């Protein structure tokens, strides 16, 4: 298997049409690519087709890759552009431009959970949130993972794309701004709101478990 950490080695092998190198990055990156594509298109099947189209474009475009970004970032940029085009065709009655304001304007946490100006310690929690599960306790909990996936799926498209790229795929803020063509300030707002929503969904689950209710429905 090629060294996926070395763009130079990997690119050389890909340009030489090394099938094992291509199989390695397809296996390693396709899952994340499908998650990102799903934020722009209507179905999982459509996202899978976007991934396939992206790999075909990568094969045809390898010789033109100039190395101005990492190879993976270049692949994901092709993916996002492909997904946006497909999503625009799928949502003709709701064009992607209508999602520009999907940051929302309301608070991300219920204000009633904080002390008011007339109380002691204003703006502090009335009751501290339940502690987050430790990795040892919950990292392998399939239901908790399902909660995270459900939360991301419920987000507006751009919020879902930002949290997927930042917190699941591990891109830094600058790369996400470049990939999604958004400002740094907009990226911060989108990420904050996405994380707040996801945290709320997970907190509901943790509170239900703490109350002895076990599995709870969405």
C-alpha cells in the first residue's frame, strides 16, 4: 500500500497508473467523500454517484494537478464542486443560493438555561450541563454515534458541510473556507451553530441515559 501521508510518492504512483495506489486512496477517502457529498444532494445514492464522478475526474485531471494544495484537498474540491452542481439540478425549486442565510438568527442554547441580569452570577448556567461521556465510556456506543449522524443530517446544508469537514474529516478552518468558498467569519458562525445543535442532540441522549431511560427515540 502506498504511503498516504506522502503526496509526492502517491502522486507519482497515481500518474504511473498504479492500480494499488488508486485502490488505496479510494478505500481510504471514499467514505468521507460520501459524507461530504451527502450535504449537497438529496439521497445517499446520489452522493455515491458524486463520489464515482469525482474519481473519474481525478483520473482525468491528475496530470494537471499543480500541487498548490494537498492532493486530498484537491480531490475534495472536485467532489464539492461536483456535488454542488448535482445538488442544484436536484433542487431546482430550492436553489443552493437560497441557503446563503442558513446560519439562523436564534440562540443556539435556550436562554432560560442561564441566569438573568437580576440574579447572582448573571449569564452563568442555572444548572451545569451533564458531563460529556468519556471516550472509554461511549466511544464505541453505536447509539451515540447514530445520534451524531442524525444531528448532522438534520442541519442545513452548509452547516452540515462545515462540521463534516472540520470535525469528521479533520480539515482546518482555512481549508474549509477554501473548499466551500466562504469567509472565515462565516465559517466560524456555521461551525458554532452546527456544533451547538449536535451537542444539544447528544445532551438529550446523555440526560436520558443518566435518568435511566436507556435508549431514547429521535
